[in-house]
C-alpha cells in the first residue's frame, strides 16, 4: 500500500477563498508524484452546481498561487496546491483521509491562514 499524506486545508478555504458556505471539507491528498485537492461540498448542491463550484475553486486557487508567487513568499498551502489536480470528494476518499499520514501546516508568517 502506498503512503498517502493528507493535509486538511478547510480553514484556509473558509478564510482565503471565501468558500465556507458551500465547502464542508477540503484536503490535499498526496502520494508519490500525485497530488490532489479533494473538495467536499454541501450535500444539498446539485451535480451541476458542484461542477461549477469546482471550476470556480480551480480559478480561485490559480489566482491565489499567482498572488503568492508575486509576493515571493513561501507558503506551504500554496506550495501544496501548485500542480495539484482539483476534484470533488468521492466516498472512497473517506478511507484515504482517515488512514492517511497527517501533514500539519505551520501557521504564522507566510503560512498563516
């Protein structure tokens, strides 16, 4: 079984992307060369709403990466997001998130929420 590292970035989503009302969970799951941003939406959202929200999150993440790169500051979340595939949470992600190796983000300075 491959090692899977899990980073809970939901607090960052709520503060930086202002997505707290529709996003109930957000994790970066990485293992080997693969890195995914997995987003769990409010269960009341329709499939088309979730699809549109995923595209909006992709756009906002790209903008956040560009802004941090302009500042030339190190930010662990931005580093993890850069190059990650963004997708909606699936039922089988529950096990990966629960059993993954936690990766803690340092708060403060460049890595602040």
